C-alpha cells in the first residue's frame, strides 16, 4: 500500500514522534512524507519522498486537512499515519472525515495488520483490523524510531484554501522545555508534596537533572499548584515514556489511565497501600522529602 506520513516540525527540526511514525510507515508500504512549515525539517523526515508545504507554518485545521487530503489522493494512498501529538489528535479525525476513511486513534502497537489501542482509559486494549483505507494516530514513544534516511524533498504545488482563522501570536514554552507527551522521562508530583512550593523545590530540579518533563496529578492541578498543561491522566495528557516517576501520587484511576503504558514506572510514596504501587515496576515506601534529595545528591555525584 501507499502510506502518507505527516511529519510535525519543531522549529527547524522534525519531532521524534514523527520519526517513530515514519519507521512504522515503512513497514506498511511505500511511504510519502508531508511536512508543514519548514523545509529544513522536511529534509530530516525518514521517508523516500517528502512533500513540503513550507508556506503553512502555523497549524490551521482547515488548510492542513485540505493539503493532506490532496497529497493522499495524488499519491493514491490507502493509509495515513501521524503522531498523536496535540496537532495529530486534532488533524487525524478531520482528515479521516475529509477522505471518508476509517480512523484509528492513539495506537500503541501494530501487529501484522492489526492495530492495538486503549479503550476505557486503558482498562481494555482493543484489537482493530481495518478492511478499508484509514488514518491512524500513534502514541508518542509507543513505537521505535527507525534508522531510515530522508529522501528527495519537493514543494507542494496544489491549492491551499483560504481560512477564516488567523494566527495572531505563538507562545513558546521556552528553550530546553521538554514536551510532556513526547518526553522519554517524566517526573510527576502529587498531593504528597504537601504545598505548591515543594513542586518547584523538588519536582522541577529532579526533572531538570534527569532531562525529564514535569507532570502532575489532577489533585494539585485542581488546587492551582501547577497549570493544567502539566496534568497527567484521563482528563489531562496521556504519556508513554521510557521512565515515569510518580512522587507523592496515590494513583487514582484517572491518573493511572494516563501513564500506565509507561515502559518503567517508579513510585515514591510513604503509604504502602497506595494504588500506584499496583502498576509500579519499582516502589519506594518512604518519605519523599528524604528520598528526592537523596536521588538529587546521587545524580550530582
């Protein structure tokens, strides 16, 4: 089959999650990449042929959907894969509707024609075997990146529709900030931190030392300690890092639904009966105010 990979630019670079999608697309068939906004990023996407829509820099649902649909039709594609980032989760279903194709969201695995995705906040894994063309979004870090090289880049020369939406500004998270859903390591804090100041004293420094993104439980988000953008869980962000550290988090079911797919889970909690220990690979039953400084000291050595 012919497969379109929609690569997402991060400045002049291509996002790692898009390289993971490209590696999977190579298993599905003949792949063609599509990258919006950056010719430099387009030249990095690991696909034999890449279409660059460099004129479209800021995400616009109407324009991105129209261009992606044109590229898919022109290539005679029967599948589109895209990382399940904030953009991918919005663009994926729109594109499926525009093409009249099936839609597979937040895929965790691909197994010989079958896709595995979570249902009911991760309590059940569904196995889907599409019998028609489809668009699939892939959870970041659930699939390995390949070692393929980028091919020839050509500029998109089709029609771009006018859009009623206009980008009036872009707020940057700042240099060196790791995106929560794409991070290889996530350190999250919960109510066990006792007060908001301890998030900045303990979680952020530990995250910085590990090169990790910093997350949070719903309890401290609702308490106003950290912004909602930090929330991990069913009503927040779903993460699948190599390492997830839960510091002072009891493990409510909605939180587990957002991080239980992590490759390795380390929990620090003084309550030995906390539900987080049921999913943890390693558990430390002790006072976090002693353990986190000890970890920081060990990392400094």
